[in-house]
C-alpha cells in the first residue's frame, strides 16, 4: 500500500444527491430527484479509471441514495473490474430490496454499509424522519448476512439519539 503522501487510502463518491430520506444531519443536501448535472455513466467510468491510477484505494459509492441512479450496478461492476475494493452505502428506503442487495453481492461489492442511528424504531426513524427506515435497515442487514454480503454499520451520534 502506498503512503498517504503518494495516494489516497479512501475515495468517497457521492454519486447523487437524490434521496427519499429526510435525515436531520444530512450533509449531502438531499433532494427528491437526481440533478441533471451529475456525472453521466461514461463520465463515471472515466472517473473510476482515473481513481484506479491512484493505486488501490477503497472506493465508496454513497449519496444521497446511490440506488436512485439507474446505472449504479454498471458503475459498481466497472469499479470492481478495475480492481478497486468497492463498497456501497445505500439509503434504507423501499429501493433497498432483497434483489438490490443480491445484485450488490453479484457485482462483487466487498461490503454494504448502512446507517443505524438508534436502537429502535422510534429513535432511528425519528432521526431519519421517514417511517419504516429502521425496519428496512434491519431487513437489509439480515438479508445481506443470509446471502453472504459483508456489512458495516455507520452511526451518527447527536443530541437527538445520545443515551437512547
């Protein structure tokens, strides 16, 4: 592995701002629909090729909700085919289905990361501001385990969920 002076260890690409959640802490400035100025598929493929020249950084696809991009699985496959260690961070919405999770695995994604911001429905859904987000997150973690896709849980700690 190269030193940080030569190349990044991690590259995070927010592939879209579009997301159906309304999280209290959103740093992606989520919007309902994709912005027409987002990179196209071919621009994304070129970007991934350029990232590969850095060495072997961990490549994270996030957003918004990456599942709002119809070309997400093509981008993931391309990233993996370039030899990038590829992870994805989908939002816990109805787009995060069993089929989507299995497609992540089939694309060669190394890990799926989900956010879990409270120990129960009340705290998590209150933070994400969408009813059902907690249940969808738990479903995604359980399904990924069943199909052999490694997972990671991210938690944002704020006054809203501290001590819950």
